[in-house]
C-alpha cells in the first residue's frame, strides 16, 4: 500500500488507483484495435524481449517511450495497433536449461536471488520450453503492471511452438526469395563446434562482439606438400625470408580438397568446419620440417623453414611466414636464432 499525503492532509492510495485503471483497461479491451475503414491507422512495435530472464529497467524505458507515442496517436484520432511478442528462438534458453541440468551453481543462484524463481520452478527449467513459458507469463504480468496500451489478443512468440508465427516467417522468406531478395549461399559466421550451429552475438556465454576474421592462406610449396600460412597481409609475400614452424608441435599431413597440406591439428578442425574436405594422412613432428626449404608463391624463390616457439598451433594454420621488413617480431626472431 502506497499512501502519499495530498493537499490538506488527504492521503491518496496511488496503488489502488493504478490497479483500478489497469484492470479496467484490460477487462474492457480499451486498447484492442479492430479494422475501422476510413480511419487513419498506425502500427507500433517493440523489440521482442528475450525470455531467459525477467524484464529489466531497459525494457521499461524503451517500451514506455513507445507507449507514450501510441497513446498520443490515439488522442490524435488514429486507430493504433500495438501488439506484443516474446523472443523464444536462439540458443541462450537451451544453453541455460542445459547448464541447470548439469547443476550450474552460479546460474541457479542468479535465478534464485535476482529473478526470485522458486526452487520447485527451477527444477522444471531443465526443459527449455517450460523455462520460456515461465518467463513469458511472469514478464507479461510486468508489462500489464506497467500499463502498456497493448492489444493482448495479438500476443505471440517466435518459435515453431506458435504455428501461426512460424507459418508467417515461412511465407515471408518464400516471398522474399521469389522477389529475388534472398539467395542461398555461404558466408562466414561465428560457429559453435559443441552445438554444431552458428551462434548470434547475444547467444554466447562469452565472446559477445566477436566477429569472423578473414585470413588469406598463402601456400608455400615444399616437395609434394604445401605449407599454408594464414595472414592479414598477403601483399608482404614479396619480402618473405623464411617460414616459421614450432618444433614442439605435432602437425599433420592431410589432403585438403585434393591437395597435400601440412597444418596444425586445430587448423584441420577449423577447415572441416568451413566446408573443406579434409583427410588426415599422417602426423608430422614440427622438428622434422626444420632445415627443409619451400618456394615462395609468385616469385618461386626458395626460403628455409626455421624454428620459432612463438608459433601458436591454435592461431591460423600453425604455419607463419616471416617478413622482417614489415614485422619487428620476425626480425627479432631471426636475430635470436
């Protein structure tokens, strides 16, 4: 009960006034928008809140601005449609359900202390559909308490569990494809090797803001094999003095789209995830490559393969070409040999 003293000592029960009008709007369908021929109309929408947690102050701030606009346009005589939806798709909900099933103490503590989720409900959160349904119900109560002027008949969520919305998305994609705005192809994405799927920026437990990096592979011919080096600066190839390998690393010889490559094991896995056909032939110790020479592309110059402990098998292909004129570290490594 919130009592604030008004004029002349009168107490105003703001909470009861709020409850009265909130229920009246809801029960009488004040904000339900039906077609009215001849009346100007306007549609407003709010970015669908994700249902892996409760609504926060940011939702309240953004939705209130939209609600003010919707109410203003009604006062101007417009027939305003303000629907509301919930974002179910993506991996955070499935990931959270999996973490709960594994007893993730940090996440469970957050659900209890911040979201105030009862223990009996948390036990059911191992089912991602139940988790999404729970937060959708709770967040709808919050949106109604905020007094947003929504037509709740138009509520939906974004998965195949809502057949109407799912059919709309299918129609939309087919329509855009027919008009030539959508084509099927490939493009770089941030890929989760565990889930075997692309992961959007907000779908990750960590690494938000990370985007795919584009490397150029420069292939150095070494006998029957190629040593491909990943680089951001392919134009520096004319200054290459040697190729670096890590003598302590176990490399592999593999057929990559029909060519014999020597690369690190992590690079082999990355190439497989990029639609390359990779067949491992044998293991090659890094120290086995020392003293051999390889040919620089375009110029056909022969340069030596030298040892470098700084070469990381997790980075690029585990093979690095040295250009001391452009890279101080290469110059220092040559000096320290």
